[in-house]
């Protein structure tokens, strides 16, 4: 079972999230029930195979020193009516980055975020990261800043990538959400 390993409240941004995007639903991960929506795993597979990340990695002057050395999965624009949302696989970059043709980009204003570490097996982290982070935010006297809402999965080399490459089953996903005082 995934668990909250750590939570911090830190100043963040401004940044720009740059990458490739899809409009999708959480439920479309179940292969038994095919969906008309693209899947998040298929987007990541595409980005690794088509050079999406290579282009961003080569724009080193726009890679902020403050962000971890990892890939990010950014969620925004949840629609309650059809339960879809926008998901971007890419990098957090400096706000002044010239966005490459064919890439989506979203401005993230300066804000305070809850920065959590969610620990567990990979298949267990994803469905629980959001809820564990929400609970920890409320338990610490904050609330989600819904006006500027996003969530961001941060795949650091140190806590996720390298342990995964070494065959470790227990990984740590960093997870970010904007917050404000209650």
C-alpha cells in the first residue's frame, strides 16, 4: 500500500510546464473496458520514443536549478461533467522558455505548494498520490488552492528513476499541489 513518507510546504515558481498533452480520464487504465480516451502510459511511451524529452533536455539554459532532475506529469483542467482532464508529460522549465513547435505549455505562477513523497510499489502510488496528498494538506491546516489548481508527479532520479533501474519495487514519487491557508 502506498503511504505518505514526507510533506513540506514550499515556495514554488514561476515556471512553465512544457511537453506533450492529452485529454483523458482516470478510468481508462482498465484494459477490460476500452476507452475512447488516450492513456497516460501511452503518452509517456510516445514521448520517450519520439524525442519529445530529448528536445527539452537540450534546452539546458531553461532548466531551473530548483526543480529535481526528473520528468514531470502535470494534471490540470478537470471537468466534473465528463470527468476528463488535461495531462502533460514533460518538464518544468523556466517561465521565459521559447516553447518548441508542437509542444503544449502552461504557465505556473509563483505559489506555495505541498510537496509530498509518496512511497510504495509503482502500481499503487499512482491511484493513491492525490488522496494521500489531499489528506496531509488538510491535516496540516492548509487547503488546496483550487483557483490555481494543478497536480504534478515528479519523477526524480534519486527517489524514483535510479531505484527503478536497479529493480527496486518500492519507489518514491514526489507529488506537488498548490495550497493556501485555511
